[in-house]
C-alpha cells in the first residue's frame, strides 16, 4: 500500500487531503488542453456541491448499485447514507483504502473488465466514468461485459461530454483531423509534489456514438439530460 501511495500521485494527494492537507491540489496534464490545477476537495465534495447531472443520476439509483471507478467514494457514500445497496468498485488499492476509511461498507478492488461477481440493477459511472474504457474497442468490450452483470431490466447510468467544441473555428465550422484518433480520446497524467503518473487514455464520447455502440451490442440508449459545455447524462438499458 505504501509503495503505491508513493508511486501514484493522485492516490498520494487524496491521502494527504484526507489526513488534513485541505488545500492540497493536483495537476492534470493532457494532450488536449492546458495544465489544470484541481483542488482535492473537488473529488471529496458532498452532495450539495455536485453538479446537476450527478444529482439527477443519483436520484435514478435503486436496487443494487455498482459504482464503477468509484474514485474516493463520494457517490457511493451518498447512496449508502440514503439506504441504497451500493458497492464501490475501484481498481487502485490506495483508493479502495480511502473509500473504506470514509465509511463505505461494500468496496471491491477489481478491474471492471475482469469483474465476475454478483449482478446489479444499476451500473453507475459518473465524472465521465465511461472514460475508463479508453477507446471504442474498450467500450464495446465493456458493454458486452455489462450485459453479464446487469440484472434483467437493469441500466447503466453515465455522464460524458462531447469535446467537439474544442475544435470549433471562429466561423462556426470544426477543424478535425480525420486521420487521427477520435477527437474525444484524451491522454492524461496526474502530477503531485513533482511526481507524475504514467499517461493513460480516457474516452469522452458524443451521444450519437454512445447510442450507436450501445445498440450494436443489443442495448437501448436514452439521453436523459444535457447541460452546458456539451455535458450529458445517458441511460443504457
């Protein structure tokens, strides 16, 4: 556990915040935008400070819920406090430790691509949690696995963003290199106290593409809510 905290800047930053460094900040580097400095309190935010997309998503949770890529467990904690049977799933042992320390009772340290445990009514993927699939191939693999762990009538509830606005020209047209990867695939790394994480890919998917891939594997897909900056909430079922 200690080794991972030293190696993984985000986990280390979260531990520092939880241990009293309330002004701790992490740098998020990407190949799509300038370096962003984010306060750790953003990840630990209570329900009152969550955006409307997240609040609406949480209101749809019922039955057994699997919070995929739970992070530090803020959504799981809220659901648990409201008597929802929620399980937080997180791949990083250091974050699993934090989720448990915050009081979430049911926590699994597992990669969703390998998960073969019980079945759920809701698969929850907030803060663009679907991004963990990395690309369209990963999305297709994930959706096929989701079919196996969803109960009959179950749903995937997720939010994402269409990054097309990053490519808009002054005349309103869009300049996109069609020979490169999909414009919504972003490469990130975290930096904290001069330590950088390894780079990883994260998928931001426009709704039309999400609907297409969902239908390809036999799901339906509904657009539930859309807000500024091309952010949206969707249900796959």
